[in-house]
C-alpha cells in the first residue's frame, strides 16, 4: 500500500496510456469488420473471369471500396478526415440533370433550346451553370423522352438532337458545341420521308448515344427499334433495325420510352436497356455491334421478379456486353409479399450481378454488404428520408463500373 | 527531479479519492442512462442517437465542470485548514517544481477521467446491444455499430479523434482547460484580476473550437492548426505567469 502511494503516478500513467491507446485503436481497427462478400445464387462465379466490377459502398464519413477481379473479391475501407460529399448524378434519373464527363447538363425550351452546363467535379451547389443555345427548325413539341436523352458526348465534346415523336415531319438535326462557344453548330440535318404523310408517319427519335467516335441515333419505327449511325462530321455510316421490339400500342395516350445506354468502346458495342410499358420491372436489353456498320448481336429479357428498382437512394445500374456475355450489376429492392408490411424504404436492397449468354441467365450472384443495416432506421418509423440522409445516415453504392 | 516526483505522488494521492468518485460516476451514469433509454419504442434508433437522447452528453459536460471545480477546491484547500501552501513555499525546492507537480497531477487525473469516459462508451455500447437483443433479438443490431457510431456522431468524434489535427486539437483543449483553471485560481489568490481576461479568452476559444467541431464546420487543416496553436500559446502563457506568481510569492 505504501509502495502504491509512493509511486501512484506511475501506477496511474501506465494503465491510462495503455487504456487510451487500446480504446481508440480498437474502434478504428474494426473498420475492416464490415460485411462484403460475393454469394452465388445460380451458376458458377468463374463466368466473371473476363470482367472487373469495381465500386464503393460509402457515406460521407468512410468508404469501403471493392474490386471483383478474376472472380475474386478484394475490399478496403478508407476513413475520411473530413466529411466528403457523395458523388452526384452518376446515374441518370429522368427529370434530373444528365452527367457526362463531370459536367451536369440540363435542357430546356422548345425550338430554341437552352442547355445549362454545370461543372460538378468539385461541388454541385456552388457552381452556377453556364448557358448555351441550340437554334433548330423544329416546330413540334411532342417529345418521346426527357430532352436530356438527346445529349451525348465524344471525347468531351457534346452532341445534341431533339427527341421528337413521329408526328414531326420537318427537319431535325444533330448539333455540337465547341468548348467556349455559346451557340451550338449544326453537324447534320436529317428528316424522315415516312413522316411527311400523316398516314405513314411512324419514326420517332428516342435519343442520341455514342460508342467510340460514332454517333448513334436511337429510333422507334412503328414497333421496330432502329439505329442510325453518323460520324462526328455527319457522314451516315450505317443502320439496322430490330423488328417488333416495342409492344403493340392500342391507345394513343402519351408515352415515354426511357432507356439506359452502356457503350463498350473497345469492342464498339452498345447495350440499350429499355423499360417496357406493360411490365415496369422488365427490361428488354439489346446489344448492337458497330465495328462494321451496325448489327444486332444480342437480345435479353431481364425480368426482375418480385423486386422493385432501388429508387430511394441513387440506384446502381451498370451493364457491359463482353465476350458474347451480358454482365449486369444492379441494386434492387426486395418486394416479396413477406416484405410488404415494411415501409418501402425499409425493405432490403440487394446488389445483384446477372450474367446472360445467348439470352439465357447463366449466373446470378449477390454482393452481400451492410447496406441494409442503415435502413433499419426506417423499420418502425414511417418518415421517409430526405435527400440529405443520403450519405449522412445511409450508405450507398457509388462509382460502380464494369470493365 | 526527485522532489518533483515525490511532490507529484503526494498531490495525486491527496486528490485521488475525489477524482475516483468522479470517474466512477463517469463510468456508471452513461450505462444507466443508456439502459433506461432503450425501449421497444425506439429499437430502430442507432447507438449514437440513443447516446445523445439519453442525456449522457449533458452529464459528461457536467462532470467536466465538477472535475474542474474540484481542481479549484484543491488549490484553495492549501489556504484553508492546515494552510499547507505556506509549508510548501518554505520547502527547499524550486517553486516552479511545486507548481508543475500540482499541474501534472491535474493533468494525469484529467487523463484518468478521459480514459474512464471512453471506456464508458464501449461499455455503454455493449449494454445497448444486449438491451436491444433482449427486447427484439438481433433484428435491429447493426454490424460494426460502434465503429459506425463513432464515425457518424460529431460528439463521439471528439472523444475518439481519428486524424492528427483532431488529436492535436484535443491535446490543446485539455492542456488549456487545466492550465487556465489553475491559473484563474492563482490570479484570484494574488489579486491579479487582469489575468481573468486571458482565462475568459481561452474558455471562449475552447467553446468556439468545440462548437465548430461538433458542427463539423472546420474543413481545412490550417483552421485546426491555428486554433490549436492559439490554445497552446495561451497555455504556455498561463504556465509562465503562474510560475512567476509562485516565485514572487504573490499567491500568498
């Protein structure tokens, strides 16, 4: 007791230093204790040999990056010194700005279109947009999609066309903008002879895409899907048609044709994933080869059975057609009857990987993570999270790529 | 050095009972508060939310105030009762050593308080998990929840600093807090009331830094370093001037 009293300082300092060190390090050393592994539901994961799926599961405070390469998963967790904003607009949601090359685009107007560009590399909020104008000869105001579907880019240069429906008989065009200009220049005027006569008019423009250095005009010709390709200076390169791709339409009510486009620039392939009007959970996915002209090489019907798309936080949807296989990485929300008693937001979200070959599902896997732990918050609470919850209270998959 | 060590042990042993009582409350109160707060109505809430709503944070600030008040009482006890301060000043040791030994004792006791606090967070988390598990099974338990709570809670970020600038800021705040409280007591004893200006300045700065850290509004390293530097410079001033007051015998 006397010894203790005589050397009380030492007897205190040692456990204090060890305690402070251990209790702090113990917290941060557990950064790698998160869940992240690949679970096979169907088929063998060796089919993922040819591709690399990368991404991050992150909030504003930390990020767990994952890399699925040669069928093997590697993960690493990074803690940010300062809260780090979530990347914005990685996925195009109709009605929201379209992001290409770190620039968010918004299109407004008719006949004369104002295009707003905002650099979002640093922050979306602080940058005021720069405005430029496209003057067209378009008289119609009936569009097939959001106007942003008419935008694409090649090597940082944007291109634009107007997504007009089949009632438009006049001239449309593909426009481009040189870097500092405020007026867009014409690349190529085009018009459809079929649309001149109201009885035969049936060609609608759904969007403009690009693969490699080729511009691809996506068209709906009656119920057929057509694509027409142009060089960046407006030469017609080729075209192809996939018959009876769209469903028969009985009513003439207003319809949109939302789709997602995933180019594989190395192999000159473009994969288009269309939402179908009758079954909102079905995707009709078509891959077109542009290496010589244009040729449809693959059609896949993806039926998302008893799941809905994850729309509360920015959903992930990535596709790649490579080596005769279609690879899909998607976040989907569980919608099975057993989950229906939960709030929409509290239903689990899964990161799923599908692989199709010759139109058949050969592999289905899931990247299991702690994503759903964050939405436990809403399990008994009926409030819906605001956009500010994204990243602060909820983790999300970002920067997902398939290569 | 030997006299410093002997004095240090004397100072610690003379105040350890009071400090241990405060530490005991620091350890036990959060656990009771967390246990009480978790119920079947808030199972969905995360640990950091339960931690905040249970009142644990207020209790923590209150306990800091109690600890610092206890330090002041320790300084004043030298003037009351046996008037040990007079004995001390006649000891054949440098008066600087007398000051530094008491200051070091205050520091060590503060670190003891801190380590008990972070231990109580760990224990509190396990109590939280056990309680939730008892009520609803593991359905509501987040994987790696304590790590996530520390990352996401601004308050827990102060207790568990991750980056170097946050650790430095914590060190500066603690040193400044302890030296300024001690200095304030010495100023009052020696009737150097001008010194209170610096004490108020340091308390104000500490509060501003803590508010900024809780709101996470400091986004660049220089802001952290400047505030920590200011606090450390103020601490050095407190130490320098306290030693001067001791040497002059002004404190009696």
